[in-house]
C-alpha cells in the first residue's frame, strides 16, 4: 500500500489544481481565438483519424508517437501567427520548436521514421500491451487504439499548447512570469536532452557487447544490470520524464504572464500540462513493470531511487540490505 501513497497524493493534487483552474477562469473567446481554435481542431481531428486508420491497417500503433513531437510545433506557430506574432507567443513557439526538433531526432535514432511513413520501429510498449489479457483480441485492441492512442493522446497534445492560445487575447508586455517560465522550460529541455543522450549511450554500448555473443551476465558493471544506473539515471528513475513534464508545466507560465488568469494563477488551460503528469505516471509505472520482470536487480533500483526528483544516488548494496 505504501508504494501507492505518492501516486494517490499526486492524483489528488492534480485533480485539485484542475478544478481550481476551471473555477477561477474567466471565459469567452475573441473572434481571432475562435478562428484559431477551429484550425487547431481540424488539425487535431485529422490526426486522430490518421492515427487510428493507419495504425489499424498496418498494425503499427506508433503513428501518434511519430506525430507527438511534430504537432505541437504546428499548433504553436498557428497560434503565434494568428496572434499577430506577439513576443510572448513567438517565444512559446520557439521553445516548442526546439523541444520538437530534439524529440523528433531522438525518436528517429530509434528507427521510428521511414520513407514509408506508415512503417518504422513500433514502441515496445504497444507490443507488450497487445499481449495483455483483455487487449489481445482485435476488437478490444481497436477500441483501445481509437480512444486512448488516437483520440486521448491527440487531444492531450493539443491541450498542452492551450496556455499560448489563452494568451492570444492579451496585449500585456512580457514580464517576470514569462521569463521565469521560458527560462525553466529551457532548463528542463536541457535536462531531458542530457538524460536521453545518457540512455542512448548506455543501451548502445550494452547492445554492441551483446552482439559480440556475450550474455548479459558476462558484461561488466553497470551494463550487466541491463538497465541504466549511471549519470542522471543514478539519481532518478525517469530524468527524461521529469524534463518532459517540466517543459510543459513551465510553459503554462505564459498564461499567467499574459494576465488571463485574473487575480490568480489558475486557468482552465492548466488542464493540458497537468493531465500530461497523469500520462507519465501511468507510462512510468508500466515501463517499470516491464523492467522489473526482465532484470533481477531492478527491484532494488525501484526501492532506493526516486521516480523523478534526483534526491539520492543508487547504491545497490545498501538497497539490497534494506530488502
């Protein structure tokens, strides 16, 4: 029960903040915002249809994964251009563009993209989920693909860009909230970049040694563990996820800086960044379950290293003694 306390508290906090956002928000769109939202909605609906249809035909359900880093760039620049390229909106779009380029390159290195755009390496998590009881039949999986992969994730990707959409109605000059938010977003972007590079280096080296005919147990430490415990990964089980969530939570500051929140920091557009936190709680738990089943030492890593915040360094001997 203890291991679920942190997750339960996180869920309660997120739900409370979302509720406050809807309670305190002023409502009403300008004509420009209405036109912009229509454009964003059309792009999102087309992406939903594409991801579902192509995913079902090809049985490659990483179509949304390939668009995850591209769609926010499109959304951000539509908002910026329709918003007459106000400095706040352009800054938001520039950060999102850098974020998207980094994530697209990182995903491409894993073989996700191909000249046949509907093919490419599928995320291993979809392959594992398709074997789960309740999802291993064609119809249940198709419903999961439709509602979770295609509709929910596309809606979420649009939602994380909505703080900039809300800021379209403001002519307030750039202020402290904007600079703090953009600065933190850059910092988190650097964090996830470093984390992904360390992860790529670790697994590339490990896999190269395995290709030489060695077994996992024959590899030197830390590679014989099978999972990364060096660099940022020695202090956080998911430093890349921490960076990802941090980027979008920080970018919510543009709504505060624009003054659309009134006299509070709560606005309905915080729902996107906060629901993203939910997604990563589920994704991290699923990934950890897979790793725990593959690597004997992973249970010690789970017990001794924080999920996100880099609080203390992994010490396998100390972790084993606690069990």
